[in-house]
C-alpha cells in the first residue's frame, strides 16, 4: 500500500507531524537515516517521500546522515518516486554558499559574503568586507557557531578561542567558514517566511536580542542557551504579512525543488531585505501558531496527503490502462 514516508534523523522534530497525519488518517512510514543498508538492486516502496534531513545532524551524533539521505534520494528519484525536497533541496540545506548563489539567480539579495577555508584567512576576509561582520559555518543548523564580531581585535580573540576549543561543534562540518557583512536592523529581530507546497504560508518575527540560535521547535527552546524573555515571546506570527519578494522567493523554491521550507531575512534601516538562510527542514513554534490560529505541520500533512492521493490515483489509472 502506498504511504507517505518521512526521511529524517531527529524523532523529536517529527512528533508534531505524526499527530497531524493521525488526524487525517494518512498512512505514514518513517525512514530514520543514520546508519543502515541501501540495496541498490531493489526498488523503493510505492509512495510519497518527504525529506526532512537536517544540516545540524552532526550535532546529534548523526555525522553522515545527510550523505546517507543523498544516496537514498538518488535511489528514489532513479525509480521515479515523488520526493518532496529532493536532491537539490538537500544540496542547499547543507551549504549556505549554494544557497546564496541560487538566491542570486533570482535577484534575491543576500548579505555580502566571503567563503573561507582555514581560520588563517578569516581576518583577511573580514578586513575586505569591513566591520562589523558575522562569522558563521557554511553548514551548521540551529544558528550554531554564529558570532557577531565588531572589530579586528574582537575577531582575533574569536579565532583564537575557536582554535583553542577545536571540537566538532566549534568547527564547520565541511571546513568552510563564512565571513558576512552584518546587516544592522533598526530593531533586534529577523523575519522567517514559511512556505508549504512552494507557496507562502505565513511569516514569523523572531527576537534576536538574546542570540542567533533561532530554531523555533519546542525541543530547540529546551536546549537553547538563549531562552526568550518573559516580557515578550521570541516568536510571533505576523498578521497580514505581505512583501514584494514573495513572488521571487516562491519562484526560487519551485526552481530548486523545495516543496516545504523557510527563508530567513533581515531588514536594514533603509528597508532593504537581505535573505541569509534557506531552511528546507523547517520547524514551527507551537505557542506562536496557537495564538495566530495557524499550523505549519498541519499544512505539510495536508499537502503530502494530497500528493499521495494524486500519486495513488495515477498509479491506479496506469494499471487499469495497462490491463
């Protein structure tokens, strides 16, 4: 029997989606990809496959999960299975360099950025851009490793600290550092635009006054070292949000095979929007959604269920025609 298969490496992030599928009565399976076997001589089961592999998998001990997912997706696409967030989406998930080049193709501004291999080249890149700068990993997830650096002495201190720490989380997973011009926003928040089925769903305002670890899922808030203050919620769904970049964002997502995702952007004092992160493994904040009466996971479940029904109908029609 055809079903929806969810490809992932973090069960905690899947629980809200499980509940939505249960409400709809959608047949669903999971492909937890950390270690295992992939028989390339076999055919995949029938169904619709939703890739939720995360760039931050290595922070949970699943070091090669994205590479495993890439192999599975190659196998699925070779056999003509419907894959939501397939090969290209996974490439963008694990590389901000790839994201920025893809955004530029649609005339979507990203902050000026220099990619660096080797900590010895970070200072040169920062001086070329001018301070302040953001120092981040090309592949990270959850905002890990993001630092705002205000001056050359502060950067030298940061680099010294990074070299001294030298653990798997202080270094970028792929060895590529990004030195990025800091976009100064008049108020300390960024905006995250959510998309399901390649179409805009809603936007959420995220308070950055206490740090850059901006994963909205409940489990991330429990892990975060920068909890939201009691005065105002960290995540707020924006009522009636509209933006001139929405058509370009949607075109970008469609061209790159991203059926479900989010784009984070910062707005400077002149009103210019700078898109700095594309997330193809999007999570949602339940408190913000409850206040606004929306559900990202509900929208995903409905979208995937509709794809499954369409896929099953087409398969039945092809079988009837062949008979």
